[in-house]
C-alpha cells in the first residue's frame, strides 16, 4: 500500500476545518441539543470516500477537546462514541445514489449512537428517545437542510467544484 502525501494533507486539512469550526461554534456544538455546523462537511464523503478519515479525526479531536466541559469527564467516551457515528455514516455515504439520502445518514447514526451515549452518561433510561430526537433533529437541520442546500448551490455555481476536491464517486450528482 502506497502512502499518498496529497491525500494525507487533504484529510488533515478537513480534520482541522472540522475541529476549528466546531470549537468556534462551541455553544451550539455540544450537549443534548446541538447544531454542529462542522457536520455539513460530512457531505464531502458522498464525493470522496477517503474524506471519512479527516472527518472522523476532526470529530474525535472536537469531542475530546470540547465535551469534557459539557459532560464532565466523558471526553474520551464521547471522542470514541461520537467518532464512531461519524465513521459509520461517512463510510456509507458514497454508496447512496442521491445526495439527500446520504445527508440523512449522519442524522440517523448520530441520533441512534450519540443518543444512546447521552442516555448512558446521564444515567436516565427514559432519556433515550429525547436524546435521539434532539441529536437527530440537530443533524437533520445542519446536514440534511443547511448542508444539502449549501452543496446544491456550491455545485451549481462552481462547475469545477468536484474537480477541485478530486471527487472520485457520485460525479453526476443526483439530488
């Protein structure tokens, strides 16, 4: 297996953007009710499978850096659990036939996985459906509405966007 320096740098850049945007928007990025703006970057996985690496690392670092202040000492738990949701949704996105369907995956995975994590951390068994609902709703708004519209506008206005990001899949975008 060869090491592709360009892909490493691109994924490091994606991880850094995710991390910085998450921390800049800190009040919205953590907790039971969250609108993590950086999650709209997840839609990049629809066009390039390897971007899941940078996004997962960015999520891991963001959860490690910021969750301790919100959930007590759960930074490591949140770093691994939240990153798992990001990894799973990012791995499946390139196989979706339509961008909108792909945009639902982060909402579903984060709702299910992070909802279970928050229920466990807060030790309230009745909280799962509430936690699932809030996390799902936040992801739905950020990725499936704002992110989806953002990418539609970006791709329609910048005809070379897919070339600029070296897209390898879903080159003929189906909305």
